[in-house]
C-alpha cells in the first residue's frame, strides 16, 4: 500500500512524499496554484525548474482538462482538490491515476462558463479557425457575428489557455486551430448540441450520396465522413451525417427508416446556423467546411474520431486550401 504525506519545510517550501511499506519511495517538490490557466502553468513550471532540478507536482483547487493534458505531455505530476490525480515517476517507476471532476465545482454563479457549447462560442471558434492571422478582435467579432465584448471574452480565455497568441494591445498573430477544434469538439459534441435522429438506408451510404446528388430538394449540408472523404479519404463510408432544417422531409426524400439500433444515417437539426457558413459544393454534394467536419468527427461515434484526426492532418498540410 502506498501512502501520501505532505512534509512542510517552510511557508514556500513543501514536498509531497510517497511511502510504501513504511519506506519512503519518492519525494516531489510541490507547486501550489489556485485555478491555473495554461499560461500560468507555463511560466510557473519554468520558474520551478530553474529552482529545483527534481520533478515537481502541481497542486491546485481545480485543473481544467486542457491544463491536465498539458501537464501530462510535459510529464509533470498533478493533484487537484476534486480528485484529478496523475503522479508519475521513472525512478522509482510509479504511476498513479484517478479522475475527479470534469468542471470547476467552485465556479461562482454568474461567472462566464468555460464551456464552448454555446452558439456564440461556435461562431467565434469558427471565425478564429477558418481565417489566417493576423487579425484584430473587431475582425473576429465581425466575422463571427457577435458583439465586441463577447469576442474579447473568448479571445482572452483562449489567450490564457495558449490556444491563440496576441500581441499586447495588438492583433492575434497565431491560432492553434488544431487544439482549438479538439477543445470545441470536447465541449460541444455533435450529438449533444444538435437535435439528432438516427435512420437506416438498407442499400448503404453510397445510395444516400447518389440520392443527394440527384433527387433531394430539401436543403442540407453533409458533415462527418462524407465531408471529409474528398480531402482525406479514410475507409469505406459507413455513416452519413447530414445537417438539415427539416429532418422529416429529408428522411422521406432519402427513403430512410427511423431506428435506434443498426442505423447508418444521422440527421441533425443544428442549434447554430454556423454549420452552414462557408458550405462547399463538391462533385454535386453540399458539404460543410473542413473545420466543421473535423469537429463533428472528433466527437462522433465509432471510428469517427480517427477520421477527424486524419482530416486535420490533411488540413495541417494544406492550410491555403481551407483557410481564408
């Protein structure tokens, strides 16, 4: 059995000790932070490393998921008060992992949520991802169709999380669009932020594509695998994901049968009109932008996340083909 003790050395000098069978097996310098952002961590860890060569551990009230992911990538152990724990040591070999809360339980009522599940968040994310910097916050607000204060709120948050880089009182000069899409997909999963229903086309997805090209009058925009295939073909298409404002009408035109199990079609009424913004006509199909398709795949079922990663790999290698 491993026990954990904190050994106070001084007001600003605390160590975490791990014991096994009454023997101390590891000691970690402790770095106390309240509710750090990714930017806070980057500077604090650098400063700690200069002062102490031993691997340290971050202790905080709450660590958001992007912060925890950053710490693991840097092989920095952490513990927060909600029970999120990742303690790793090479010598001796130690790995302790536990999941705690997925959101900050101490967030004050009325304080803006950190989630990107809302419509304004979707519009700002798409604006940042789809355009090549540099650009100002006013340009982000105009492109996203949100107020300037709303745009500043998201820009400040993304800057704190190192998802964008902005010059002091100046333009945004870098967007980590890949990590921003991952964060958006995690906070706003396709099946949760849209009203979805599942159907079966017995003759397969190929029949759906043919019908969309030739016999469908109801407005739609394909996302997921269909939208990714022209740019980053992954494997045989097994699932059709389609946005539409009239699920019943589109299902009738495509000859679909509604069913929960064994379905190969998802029709979604979008909560935000942003999904249609910038839609493309490719080989007779109307598809969403590559950024929208990637986000929808990353939170989709089955192999969809792998398809999303493959599409983002193509996007990374062909930025001028999809960013404006």
